[in-house]
């Protein structure tokens, strides 16, 4: 539904999300900001049978991400988070 209504902005968002990569991993980051994420992304596919959830947050000059149900925390370049936020703004 969103894709038909918005077109390219959704493509831009999906590209930004799927291009996101961890720069490194940490066991824990108590001050990662993930307890109050800046972005929560939930992707559903296979007619609702598959759900992927990722949260992203910033703490100072660092970016962090975590996948629902997986241990560990990914360090993410803040430019990646900026790109996803910018893509989201294109849908509004």
C-alpha cells in the first residue's frame, strides 16, 4: 500500500535500510541509547510469516543498532542513521 501511494520515497527508504552495515560489534553498550531508540524498523514479508525488527540509536558521536532476538549490539556509522532518517522524512 505505501509503495503504491508514495513510490520512490519508499524505494529510497528500503535502499537505505538494506544498505546499513555494522562497523563493529560489542557485547554490550549500556550508554548506547537503545533503551530509547531513535528509529524502530519493522519489515514484514512472506505474507506476515517473517518479521524483522531493528532498532537504531545514537549516543554522543556513536551510532548503535540491534536486531530483535539477537545478542550483541552493532556499532553503526551515524551517517547511516542520518540517511535512514532522511529517507523516512521523504515519506511523510
